[in-house]
C-alpha cells in the first residue's frame, strides 16, 4: 500500500477491522510448580490480578474489542477467569472475548505445535467468522501497558505486511533476545536470534531493538505465510523462528518501537515491560509494587488494568495489644483476617488468614492461604490454598528450605500445597517409624527383664 495514494482509515475503522489473538497456551516451565495446575497467563499477579489481565486490558483501553484467546496447557483456571471476568463485551455489536482451545484439528494426535501453528489451526474460523483485515498477535504472559492502536496505525501508515513490536535494550543485554537490524524508516533489514554481536539502532549505537513477540499482520499475508509454513518440512511452526525471518527475506517487515506506544512508565519516565517467566523475576516484579515509587503503577486510572470483580469483605486486622505489631509497605487483598501478626514489604492476595505471632517479610502470598501461629516467612512465594503449620520457618535456613521446597537461583522459596503435603507425609512416616522403634525397644527391654527374672 502506498499511504500517499490511499487515505488512512480512521481509528474506529482500523479497530473494527482488527482481530486480536492472544497466545495463552504456554506452561511457563521456568516457574516450575507454580504452573503445575495453571497456564502461565493464569498465574496471579499484583495482589488481585492474573498475568493475562494486562494484555486484555491493553486491548480494551486501545479500543480493540474483537479478541480471541488461544489456550492449550492446563487451561481450566484460565478459562474460568475469562468466563467470569471478561465476558462483558456486547456480541450484538461485534465485540467479544472468545476462547479458542486446542481442538486437535489436523488429526487426533496434533495439538498446537508452536505459536504459528496455534494461529494456523484457527485460520478457518478467522476466515469464516471473524474476517479481519488486520490481525494483532500478542503473548498473554507479559506485564506491561501499551496502546496497541498506535502500533496498528504505524503498520497501516508504513505499508508493511508485518510489523513487530520492539523494545530498546542495551546492546550488552540484547544477546538474550531476538534482535532487529533496521534502517532509518524502521524497515527490518535482518533478524538475529540471540546474537553474540547484536546490531545497533541507527541513531543509538549503544542500544538494540529486541522483539517483544507482538505482531501486526495484514490478514491475507498471514494466511499465506502460515499455509506455507504448515506444509514446510523444515519448520518449527514458530513466529520468531520461521514466520518473522521469512518476512525479513521478503522485505515486508517493519519495527514498531515500544517507546512510541508505552502507557506504563516509572517516575523517571522509563518504560516498563517484564517477562515474569522465572521465580526470581516473578517475585521481584510483585515486590516492586510495594515500593514508594514502583516501576509499574497499578493505581493509574488513565490506563486501568481490569480483572475479575471479587465479592470480598474488608480485611480484618485485630491486635490484642495496640501499637505492638506493624504492617508496612504492603498490598493486602480483601476478606483476609490478620491477627497479631507483622507484615512488611509483601503482597498478600485475598482471603488470606495470618495467625498471631507470625512475621511475614518480602513474601508473595496467593489467595486462600492459611498461615499458622508463630510462623516466619521471608523472601518466598506461597501458592494458593496452602496451609502453613504453626511454627514453620521459611526463608530462614536455606539448606533446610532446599530439602523441603523449591529454592530459586536468587534464593526465593516457592511453597505449594503438594510440597506441604509431601512434607507432612514424610514427617508422619518419620513419627510412625520412631513410634515403631520405641515399641520394639520397649518389647526388647521387657523380654530382657523377663529373662533376668527367670
């Protein structure tokens, strides 16, 4: 398209002609047991949200109201979240959040084989029911605020067939990303995956453009390239590995710097984007929220992050002796009961009970957790529905924690219900073994005494 010969459509027209597909089927294996029973986009974040709420809220705030969420791994928790919290758009106006679970459409053995294949297996639905002109493809597992309409507007204006969202990173850090080499007009000349010598930006030699995994496609081009990839014997069915390099070779790929469309900045004006794909990065991103000037402002009403409305009561704080316990620098959800406990620099979700004498510092405590009396929790993540027994100490003895729970490279302790059950079973077994040994020793002693009497 030559933008000089074709007038630019209005923002409303572009929004009506755009289908958003959110890829939300990934497990997030580097979060280990935290994603054993939920997909990574369904993981809790920030005291009351799920990770996918950021991509969905960005869509709503951007005026993009035709959304499909592609799911696969452990989708039940995510599907319930979407049904309960994201089904409010009026379909009679052509607005929706549709769920697109893996249906093994190619044959009975084929699930989604990669990000590109996940979209390919839904192409017939896109053509027959949605009929978009543009397709915005997002990952559902990142934390950021972005006006997607600005990216779509740039895509249409440039005449590109594909536009990739990029974030500026220092060159020395770009070795961990897929990096774009671009010209002055942001046309991508090369795409290099995790390069040893990352290409620099034209006007900023110390920086590189790293792919965010956000793409805008002309729908016709997307159908064409996905069909080619689906029949290629050498494909990995992945956007980053296969589709984007093909677009570079064909000269139809442009870059969109995140700087132009970011809606989340800290007090210094720095843009915010996080992949909370490890235990350490997940814990750090949550704990940052309780600082005086957090990197991400969850209270920004100009670009709100929505979630499932919760019917919760106020959290009750009860202290038998006034001014003897402290709660500071924390986020605490509703319907909790905190009794004579100290909480500092922590994120506590809803329906959490903390009994007297417990100390919680730098902890992320997910919903419906019960913490017993005189517990100590430091630098830890407590998964949903855990019951921490009286007197348990977590984050105090690193070697003991490694024997009982998951400890990250950064020393953050992950505790799940399954781990606690295994620990309780082990303790019970040890207690039974000790009782058995005592019984045997008592029997031997009795036999010896009887023998001595004879």
